[in-house]
């Protein structure tokens, strides 16, 4: 058995080069997956890799260290385009979970209901993967490849989330069957950039828990661009925009309902991002 | 060995556990700081919440290595390491914020964090701050009150004087250990040298199995010292809470009948058992076709689950009165409906746990239980020894709600300790607890109900099918209680109610707060609304007009004679009802997608066993030092019997409560007070305590040669008897003592007077019923089908509120469970065996609850008191469902009313 606590990313990736170790960040997914079972025998813990933590400017955009916690994101001073991400940060599990859970862990766990994914898709975020051979970047939309599957290789660490400059304002809406501590039935994030005349300039909108991987809705985005001032974007969201989704039946809801509710949740997120009061 | 050093509550410690070990386990197992509780090991319940460098964390998600160099504060260190820890602990105790107490440490740690950062937080901020900790007992209200109370003013609780204990709002007498973290629950006082036991359980609903080479397995795993199977059981491999129906094996033989059934157990050192890789156990499973619903089980082609149960019918129940067909044919209005409910999980925050040790030819089992004497008799039969060779010592119980009436860890730990001669312990994981322990019965109910043109109920018909799972458990009790209660608290001259419990390959369904009645009212109270609407009557007026009275017969032909408070409960809601209906109608004038509604529901519920003996016996002794020993065998699972029984005994005896020492439940030390179930402890054990208190009083008066009107006191080891200004003092040390070492002792029993039910269910099933009515106000999102409960107003006739704080606590907790049952809780065997898929209400899901206590005394109960434990939950769900209908026009016939079901019902209505 081994439990390594590297102090640098370089050291961490070198420990992974064998490929047999399990990465541990906040532990909020790893421990629940091992209730009453043996814990992994070889663990590389990222808790002491300080360079993986924190939020910094990167060019005109931002760099979020992979081990940045949800609480740190919620408390960070960030532009309005990050509002959805910060709102999502307050909805991930509980305060106890938000204090431990990391953004990289959320992405690498690749749950269809990961609350971090839609806001980051709406920010056009990319992920940085580090290994002993160097780093590479992938758009987030290419990183998560399926239900609990990602493009991360066993010797790679998701070292940062890279967010390009974004001028808009965003909002996150989560639908669950109880008030707190709940896995989403569906959730949506929207980022809206207004044109100077008050019409909608551009929109990026993503829906989660309604398909194996959260996804952007490009047709809806195109249709909303140019929407005149004073018109609620929710009035334009229709069944056709969610027909491509492939939600599942599970203990939380039936598939038809997820598709149905997605329309309303998308509308609510878009309205808020566009500056409308909740209806 | 990690050698991790950190500060624990201000003290430097060094851990020898592997670095990856959960911090919660290190705190509990290595440093014996067992105030930090383990409820799920998955971050879902928050019971293990601690502060790490001043930030909240679930200790179950933190590798101990991450604590290196940090400061960890647990409930044990809260008073000295946070600014408000002590004040919070005092306030929790004073306000009744701790019931079973298992969530209390996590709540306190989270609250202390909040108050270290904000001095006077709003109730909304408090909810946000505590949202990561689940409570299953309190409904959260008194927890929030306690935190608000710290910020506003310190609270003092006066000790009542002699004769003033009944009715006093005193803090629970057993509360200090619950708020300090010292209370020892099932997993908290396991001896360090104990072996651990782990069951090997069926992964299939039904399966054949054969063991591989167990000797080779043992040889390859030297830390496993024994494998137990059915062949190792010295006595009988059968147990069950109702002896004539006992049918459940400790270890299945031949085939398993449900997913989660044990076939074997491994016993070994603590270091290896909890994390044992079950996949390495040598067993071959053969999955077989299973029946999971009554429809499947009753199909003539279905295999019999038990050979002696033809048609897979466990038991039937019925109550018949008058002629329903004729009455319905002549009625002015008739409604009919079909309703169904799902499995509901008890979801106490403490999973099953306990340990046993062999003491020569006796076995002692310390366990989280609701029924020590039932446990004793079953453990004795399994070990093949006499019942008096078994001692059951109930540990602190972190929630029961009915499921801890049945055996869980008891036979495993008893068998291992008996055979191996070393203490043996077992702690269920959360998935194991959910998969293998009893649930609320799913019900499928059909009903017809009719009334005359004046709104007088004429007839009800009820046909209920209950999925009782693979073994009997409390299925017969549910099947018998349901037809007695399916009328609700109304006068129904023509009545036909039939029930049957059907065996399936599901986890056994057993007792859960209400024994089938909470399901029944979901049909019956919605039907009443449907009938009132059809007649154009106000639903509350309709109920008042048909409510039972002291002089009208129940459907079993019983006339109570006194203490029938249902009409008073309904009348207490009238002004609230009128306001709520008016406000909802006004709100709905708006154009938004939200609609509000108000709904009402009533209930009655018989206290104690149905037409069967269920005596309690209380012993009270006067000690030579002048203290009073109260042998109180009613297990306090959070509801408050340790306090309530003492309050009753004190006033019956006529001495201050402060004179009493509690002798806690223990089958060697306390006479049998039966089980903590059926809302019977305040009523039955309370009556026994009243009788014993009065008997001891008489004996003390005789000792002082005084008459009945004399006053008693005890001071400085003397019994003081004051009569007509004559004071006599007896030095107690000089008196002779009985076999218990007491100067005087009284032991009295009480068994509620009932009479058997005949073939049509006519008779006297209960000596007393509790009554209640709830008003629910809700807001429904029409687009999403989500339901937010805005307020519950709960009127309950408890006969006499022995301790109003505890009564309110029962009501608030019952309402919270009712909200869960109404809106979110459903277990599907094999799916979601955890507390993030199985949802119970969080602090944000329970609205303000206004309790209205009605005291229509019943002469048979102690000081007029009746039960409240189950009554509190029963009307909540139908009141909510009626409110949803009022808000939307949609009738929900399948619970829980999850967003998808509510949305479907609304959509179906929109599409004519």
C-alpha cells in the first residue's frame, strides 16, 4: 500500500507514470465509491500540490487550478460571466462537500449530473492535462466523452481549467427533488452577451443531466442571437431544442420529464442571464 | 502506519492508521472520539461533520493524511475551541433540539461554525449553514430555535416542584450526553479487542448458491478466524417478531428470498473486516426468477416463496359493519378511487450496530434496539439457550421508527461471541442497512365512499394489498391494523375493509411509524375530499360533521365513552383553514406559473397492540440514601420515554423529579416494558409508572403511619411525612432492605383493556386512540411539478401533554417524515441503496410547523395521556396531496408526488 503526497505537479505526474495509482483530490467521489469496500491500494493525493489551487488571470481570460474547491470558486471575485459557475458552486452537495470537492474532480468523475459542467461549457472552457510528457489542452466538450468517461489518460492530471475572455453575464438553474444536498434532475447554465441596443448579442447555453454528457444547444443559441430587447428568451425555448437529448429514467425522474423540464430550466437560466426577473 | 500528527480538540495526537483511512474512523476507532458519528461514509448525511482548521468537512471524506499539521475540532472539543460551543450545547438541550441525538454532534459543529462568523443569523442563514446535516427525528424546527436562542438569550430550565412534573416543559433527562457527544450508540462502545462480523449477502432478489472451498479461503486469509453459516447455529435458524409467524432464517439455506439476505458471515479482526473485499468470498450464485410485486406473486404460475403460504398470501384482515352495497346504491353521491404507495426506508442516521460478549454460560448483547425483550427471546432460541441466559442492553438508539424492532446485527454478534468466546461486533454499512432491513409496506388500495345529500357519510369500502416482502416481520400487524383504521376517525355506519399482505422477493416490509395506516389515509383522506367536492361541501366542514364523538361507535362497534378529541382537532383548524384557503385563492389570481393550495386531513390511531396483550411493568424503589430508583424499561429512541415516564412517576409518587435516578433499560435490571412501538410507551408504560408511583406512595405513607392526604418529602437521607402539622422523619439507612436493596419497592403492571375482534372485525381493538388533523399549505410550480410546503398546522389530541416540548418534537418530526413520504421518498429494491439516491427531507424542505395541543383526557391513560409517536406522521401526506389538488386541480394517486408525477397529473388534466 502507498499513499503519496507530492508537493509539486512535476512530482505528482512522475508518480503517475506507472499508471497504477488512483488520484485523490477532494475525496468527495472516491470515498463514496468505496463504502464497505477496500480503499485503493496506491493513492496519489493532490492535497499538497499548491500550484493546482487557486484562480488567476491567464491573458485576458482565467485559469482555475484543478484542485480549486467549490468554496473557493463561490467566494472568488470573478466577472459576471462566471456567475453561473459560482452559483453552481453553492449547489454542489453541501458546504462540507464544497469545502473539499474540486473542479477537476467534478470533471474527471464525469457524472452526467456534474453541476460544474454546464457552466463551464457555457464559458467555452478548456481543460489542461499534465503528464510526465508535458501538457495538452482540450476543449471541455471533447474532454468528457461519455457516461463517466473522459479523455484523461491514466498518467495525466487535470491541472487547470482554462476560461477564455467572456463579456457576458451568466446564470445557473438546478432542479432537484429537495432543497439542499441533491443530485440534479436537470440543470442548465446560460451565458448571454447583450448588444448595445439591448438586444441579445450572443448566447451560450448548456443543459446537464438530460443526456449521458452535458451539452451545448447550438440551434437554440443561434436562434436567440439578435432577440430584441424586452423579449424573454424563455419564450423562444421549445420542444425542438431538446429533441436531441437522450435522458434516462432513473430514481430521480422519468426521461420524458427530464426533456419536458429541460425546456423550463433552460428558459429560467436564459431569462436570468439576460437580466429578467424570475417569472 | 502513517504517523500523521495533528491537533484534536487542542491536543496533539499522532495517528498510527494507514494514511488513506477516513478521518472519521481514525477519530472514532483510534482516539475513541466517538462523538463524531458515521451515518453513511459518503458525505450524504453530515453526521461526521468536524471543523478542520476552522472549516466544515465530512470526516468520512478526508484521508487522515490530510489532517497532518491541522487542527481538528469535534463535538467533544466544541465548548473549549469555539466561541459559542457551550452555549449551543445548553440551548440544544433546553429547546429539545436533540431527540435521538445521533445528528446532534454534526448539527452543533456546523452551528458553532456559523455563530463564529455571524452573531445573529436569520433563520434562512441558519438553514443554509446546517443544510449539510440530515436529521430524521426533529423536523429541524427546534434545532433552528436553539440556534436562534443562543443569539438572543440564554435559557434556563427550572426543575419542577413536587406534583408539578406532568405538563412541565422540562429538558429531556437523558439529554446531556446527547449534546456533549458522550452518548454511546450501537457502534460507540465496542471493546477494543472485539472481533468484527460481516455478512455475506445475496446480490439477487432470488438466488441459489453454493459455497466454494471455505477451508482454502480461511487458509488464504489468516486474519479471518471463522466463517459462519446455517450449520453453525446451535438453536433454531428462524426468528421473527411475531412468534407464530416466525419465518426468517439468520442464514438462508437452499436459496435466498431477497436481495440483501445473509447466507454466511465472516469473523475476524477489526483491521480487515470492515473493508473486506466481498468478491473474494468463495460462493457461486445462481440467479432465479423473482416476483417483486403482489401482482406477480399472486399469479397462479408464481413459485411459492414459503411452502406453507398458498398463493403467497401471508395474512388477510377484515372489518365489516352494516351493508355497504345497499347503502352505496341508495346514496346521493359516491366516489371511487385507486391509490398506491412505494417502499419507504426508515433512514435513521445511525445504521444498525452492536456487539456481544459471552459471560460464562450467558450472552450479553449491547445493541441499538427498540425491543430488548423480543431480542432476548429470539437470540435465546437461535443460540439454543434459555431466555434468562441472554442479557440485552440497549445502547443509545440513533433513530428507530419501527425498523429496530426486528433483529439485525443481534444474531450475528451473539453467535460469533458465543462460539468464539471473544467479544464480537457488527456495524452495518448504509447500503447494507437499506438493502437488508425492513421498510414501510407498499400499498395498492381501491376504495368507494358514499354519502347522503346532507353530507352524512353512509358507506366506505376499502380493499388494500400490501407488499410484505420475503418474510413475515410485522406484515400481520399491518394487515390487522389497516381495516380497523381505514375508516379514519369518522362515523361510518356501513363499512367493508379488507386487506392482505402478499409475500414477494423484496426486502421484508415491517413496522414503520403507523403500521400501514399512513398508506391507508393517503386513499381515505383524499376520497373524503373527492366526496365533499362532489357534494359541494367544504372539506373541513364535511369532516367535522362526520367526526367520531364520545358516544358514536367506531367501525369495530366500539364506543369510547370519553377522550374522543377529533372534532376538537378539526375545529381548532377552522380559522387557519379559512385564512389559508382565502390566501391561496388570492395568490392564484396572479398570472405566474406558481399555484397555491390548502388541504386538510384527519386521523385516529389506536395505542398499543391490536386486541393482543402488551403489558408494561415498572419498578420503583426507595433507596437507603433517600434517592428514588426508577426502573424504566421503555427504550428511549429519541421520543422521550426516559423523561416522560419519570415525570409521570414523580407526580404519582408526589416527590420532585430531582429525587429520581433512572435505571436504564436492560433485561437484567428493568422489568419488561414491551417494545417502543405502536405509540404505546407514554400510554402503557406511563400507566404502569403511575400505578407503581401511587403504590410506592402508599407504602411510604404506611411506613410513616400516615393517611392518604399526607405530604411526602425526602431530605438528608430521611423520609419526611407531614400530616396535619405533624412531621415524622424516618432515617432510611436504618430501615430493612428488600432483595433489590430497597427500603421500599413497588412494581406494577398495566395491560390495556381490549377485547378480541370477531370474524367481522367487531370488538375492542384498543383501549384508547390518539386523534389529529393537519392543515397543509403548498405552492406548486405548474411547469415543473415541484411542490414546496409553505406551512403545516397540526392539531393533536394527546389527552394530556405530559411534556409539551417532547410532544411538539414528535409532531414536528412526524410532519417531516410525512413530507418525505408525500413528496420524495421511495425505495426500489436493488436501486439507490444510499442517502443521495434515497432522499429524505433536508432542513430546507420542512416549513414552519404550528402545533396545537388538544387535551381531551382519556380516563384509562396516565393523567389522561394518549400516544403521539405515530399519530404525528399520519395526516401529513394526505393533507399535502389535498393541498396539491386545491392548488392545481390535479389528484395525485401514486406517492411520492415527485415532480415528474405531479407534472404528469397536471398535464393529463390540461389535455382533456
